[in-house]
C-alpha cells in the first residue's frame, strides 16, 4: 500500500490494522490455489458451499506491476470453484493498464472492484490519512464503470469530527 511503503506514508490509514484489514485471510506466502483450498477447508464446516468468490482484500490489491496482478488474478479465476473475483483497492492505485486488465478478466468471470472511499469530506480524509482527494475517487469510479466493472464503495459512518449532517 502506498500509505505504508513510504510513497504516501508509513503508518497506513488509521482504521487499517497491521494485517491490512485482512486479519483472517489465508497465508500470503502460499500459492493462490493453495490459499483457496485452505480457506475452503476452514469454512466448509460452517458453510457447505461449492462456489466461491476469490476475495483479494488485505492491503491494496492493484498496487503491483500488471504482469504480477494478471498472474495472481488468473490463477484465482482458473480455480474450478471460483465464480467471481473481488478486489479491494484504492482509487489512486488504478492506472489505465490495471483497469484494462480487470476489464479483460471480467470477460472470463465477474470482477468486482471494492474502492475505499471512507468519507467525502477532505478534512476527515486528511485526519484518517486516506492519502488521495475525492476527485481521484470520482475519476477512478467513472473509469471502472466505463470499463463495465461492478464497483463496491466502502464508507465509514461516524468518523471523528463528522456530524449526522456530514454523514
């Protein structure tokens, strides 16, 4: 994440855990197919499902070179039990080549992009160390929708300093 690697900051957003909000995710050192199988085994006693969504949540999942992203996303959607791909990311980490990759993958299996907005208020965004302006979010949302991608927007209600009217 550029909010952790020194590009924008080193501490991350104030709401993000040390695990990048992926505290219950699989072991990132394992291959994608292995992570999927491990998570299926972990969840199957509670949920006897046969179809799954590959969810890349922790940290910023488009903050890498496109060849690497294509490799891991292709590996995920090639798993026979995976029916869709959900990718959590930041709007400032969606260059045109990344959006084009996601659009191509969307032709194979549905792709949802989860964008962290948290708030529309710039003063709150600065306080939570979000690291990008609202205009960046708006631009990324337009480009993703123009590419035919489904977008989920993450907001946090009740951030410090925000009133009911702000919400």
